[in-house]
């Protein structure tokens, strides 16, 4: 996957067919069941029958999906279909939204994620998140990366903390750019550097799962390429779920791809299959750009 | 529907353009006019107060050659007890008689004695207490002139004639003599900054009220800042949104609009009548002002907390920070400048508050500088109110001078608010 060229890193959508009388697909087509292979044997995350409601409106409708160990799963779909909502269920970030309700079974290593006795603090240390908009703390670069290890008491000595910070920044591909100005504000970095800082911050606590919500949407092709490279490296140790609007990106970084549509999970398959031989007409319509 | 050509569209835009510019100009003019009006009002207010009040910072004083004669004082040695009943007035009178030996007759003498302040003997007492060696010796001292003399001397400069009031022709002759020989002079009025209130304007000072205000504000700050910030944090970060919190929110907003005298009545009923705290004390004043400023602090603190970008909270929560860590590590540092600004605005309001303090007895005539929060005290605005009510002409300038002191206090507080905010505000 590291063989891609810079040209391929562009984020433009696939060229639209020229023909005027192109066949359009009715987006209201009812989805009853997920096609493809939503489940796997060696599942890190197991989700069954997930429903999410914002007040009265349902944003996620009976979604079941597994994410395997050391696997990268890409989530694609039109805007507003519930990708972010679904992703945020996994580390319970939806808890913070007023009126948001999550139903269904989610397990991380067969331990329930939701439940009266589950503490979200260690859960979020195990399931890290990178947000769509880079959101470094208004503190120094060092403090940004050291924050997680500090609050979780991971480093016992200053030297240990320094080491964690350096390693995390190295893995995020940021070390060389910032090693001389660790005490400068993280918000003073460029957008792409900030996003890599956020990734370094997330991996500093060695999470088992990393959730990425459109991590490259604000980045240029070069920064995007670096992050994609990073994702590929991270896969050796982490399980990754990534939401993206770029189908090339999904194709480049993921092993499996899940296509969401209006709160339903339409199709999950090997990335290769989804992009070359989609089984559901909605998936095909989306990846070929034929939505009416 | 007819399609407009590009020319038509442009023409329509052009037609509207002149009107838009006109409206903009009018609005700008109105804005400048209202700012000019505001500045004018401030300038008039300040120049009036300064013109009236600057006189209070100087005070006419008479130079006297006093002899601490044990016979006149009626004491043999200097100690606590003898000082309390020693006849310093006699010493002053003797000095005056020596200066004007020609004066005879009872009424003439009484007029002569009224040249100097009735507070002058205290000055001699203090000098003798500080230096017991003076007993039996003589020295030259400046003692404050009576307020009528002071008013007359100060009015001499502006329009020749001078404001005579109760000053007789004979007294004016003496005053002229003393002025000519340099024995009557306007000197810096240190009494104004070192004394408490007094019935005699030349002895009256702002010290007691200033200390009273400081103590009261200290109590207010010590209570209202932590309580207000804690309440704001709870309401904004922890409390569920339901009917109860809505009710609390409405009530806090209502409390902010309650006339302050109502808080005074509440303080009277609760703190003084029920808890039997001392009357006229800065402690009670501070408690009442806390009630009054709490809504302001809570509302501004909540606004400051609300304005912290949610992405920061999300980032911290996503890292596994507990609620408390999110608040104390990330939200509070960013909200602090806004909270402090709100607090200082509340404090400035409290500093100028009069009505509720009248209700709890802080309107009493206080001569002594309060030593603690339970001592009887008054505050600057109440002192202004009391002096403005006094008939003596010399109190007019003291009223204005007290207003100047109060305003400088406010300016210092507001400046420090701006400075603090600048300092705490992170540019990153
Ligand atoms: N906080 C919220 N309150 C109410 N409704 C919400 C909230 N967040 C999302 N929704 C709704 O839930 C649905 C799914 O939103 P979500 O953000 O998950 O979409 P998405 O797939 O991530 O879209 P995008 O690709 O644009 O980010 C949308 O209809 C949206 O309006
Ligand atoms: Mg989204």
C-alpha cells in the first residue's frame, strides 16, 4: 500500500459519466439487510443491532458489524448517513450529546462497552479518536502529546514521558518538524501538522483501537499521503476504523469497506470487492457517482 | 417569469447602491454622535467633580507658637492617664492670645478662639504623646484652621470678595494679618486621608470609609468568586438539562434584576435579626453584596464557559479525561479571563452600592478606622451620601473629593480587569 504515488493521493471524486441520460438510482430504496461480510472470526470490536437516536429521530438503524484485530475498516457513504454517529458509539463520545441514545450490543474484546458498570475513562484510553477538524489543546506541543500519559499515569518518570512523547511524534511523522520547538503552542502548527499532532496525542496512550473521523479532510495531498502511510504502519499494532469521503483513500488504506446509507449499513466487503464488484445497487450507484 | 438581462440586473443594483451608501453613512454618523455624547457627559461630570473637589486636598492651617506649660495643661508628667484630661485647648488659647495681645473681652476672645479647628488640641496631644520631652517647652506647629476660615480663605482667590458666612469683620482682619505674615497658609490636607468621619469638616477624612469599603469588598470577593464560579461550573458542565435547571436559570436571571435595596432588607432580616451578626459591620455588608453580585458572576462565568470551543472538550474527553479533568485542565483556563472580567464588574458594582448597606446600618457615623470585618464601619458611597447631606459648606468639596477617591478606585479596578484579561488570554 506504500507504493502509491503523490498523484494518486488526490481527493477528487471519480469522474462522472458524461452521458446526460445516465441511469439514476432512487436513494429511497429500502435497505433491509446488510450484504457482504459484516462479521469476522477474530473480531476486536463486535457490534450487533445498533440503533442510535437523536431525540426522536433515528440516525443509525439496526447496524451489525465486526472490526477485526489489526484490521483497517473504512466507512464510506453520503453526507449525513450516520458514519460519524456510528464511529462515536464505539468510544461512547455520543454520551456527551444531549438527547443521544444508543441501543444494541457493543463489545471490545468480548467485554461490553455500554453498561452501568463500564467506566468511560479507561475505555477511551483503549479506544482513541482522531477528529475531523484538528483540535490540539491550546498548550505546548509537548503538553499535547504528554497529556494522555499524564492523566492515565502511564509514565512514572520524566524521562519516560519524554520518551513516550518522542516516540509518538516520530510515529506520527512529526518529530523532525517539531523537535526543536516542543514548548511552542500546538495550535501554531499548520493544519496538517496539527492533525498529525492529534494522531501522536492519540497513540501516546497506546490505544488498542483508533477511530478516525475524516482525518484528512482538511489536508493537502502530501499531508494526506503521510497520514495514509502512518495508518498503514499503525495497522501492525492497532485496530483502525476510518471514516472517509475519499474513495481512493478507502481503497488505499483499508482491508474492508463498509458502505452506509441513510442510517443503514448497506454493504460490507473486502475493499477490493466493494470498489470493483459491488453487490448492492446503492453501493454501486455511490461509487460510480450515479445518485439522482 | 421573465429572465433579466445582465444589464437590467446591473442597473437595478446601481439604483439601490446610492440608498445603501446613504444608510451606511447615516448609521456611522449616529454612532459617532452617540459616542461623542457619552464622552461629553463624562468630561462634564469629571470636570465638575474635580473643580469642586480638588479644594478638599488642601486645608488652611494656622502657625502657632505653643508652650506646653504644665500649669496650663494641669499635668505634672506625661502618661496615658494625664494625657486624657490634660487641657490642650488652654494651650492653644494661650498661644492665640499671645499672637493677638490686643484682644480683650469675652465675645472678642471667643471669635479669636474660633479661628482654629476644635480638633487642633488633639494634634498637640499626639505630639506630646510622641515626644514627652516637649512638656514645659515651646514649639511652632501648624494647626488646622476652622472650616469657616478655610472656606473664606479658599473663596478669596476666585472672586475677590470671598464667601463670608459666619466670619465677622474682626476675624477677617485677623485672617488678613495672618495671611500677610505667612502664618496662615493652605497646606496639603493629610487629615483627609488619615482621619475618619467628623462633625468638623476640617477634621473629617475618608480613611474609615476607605478601609470599610476594602474590608467589605474583600468579604464579597472571598465569598462570591468561589461560590459563583462553582455554581457556574456545576450548572454549565454537570447539571442535567431539565425543568429544575431551567427554573434555577430563570431565577438567577431574575435575581440579577432585583433592586439592591431588597437584598439589604433580606440581609437585615437574615444576617442581623436571625443570625444576630453585628450591625454596621463589613462582614454583613459583604454578605449582602455577595447576594447581590452572585447572579452577575454566575451569568458571566457561564457565558465564559459556554464560549470555550466544544472541540477542546471533545479532544480532552476523547483522550479519556474525566469530567473534572476536562473542566479543570482545559475549560477553566480558557474561561478564566471572562470569569475574572465578570467578577470585577460585579465588584465594581458592589463598590458603588449604597442602598442595601443603609438597610444594615452601615450609614452610622463612624469616626474610628475599622480594624476587622466585625467592627462598625461605613463605606465610600455611604460616606459620600452622608457628607452630601451635611449643611457645612466645607463638606461640599469633601463630597466631591470622596467621589474622586471612589472613581479612582473604580478606574484602578477596571484597569486591572483589562490588564488581567490581557495577561491571561492565551493567544494560542
Ligand atoms: N448532535 C446531533 N443532534 C441531532 N442530530 C444529529 C446530531 N449529530 C448528527 N445528527 C444527525 O444524524 C444524522 C447522521 O449524522 P452524522 O454526523 O453521523 O453523519 P455523517 O455520515 O458523519 O455525515 P458527514 O459525512 O457529513 O460527516 C444526520 O441526519 C444528522 O443530522
Ligand atoms: Mg461526519
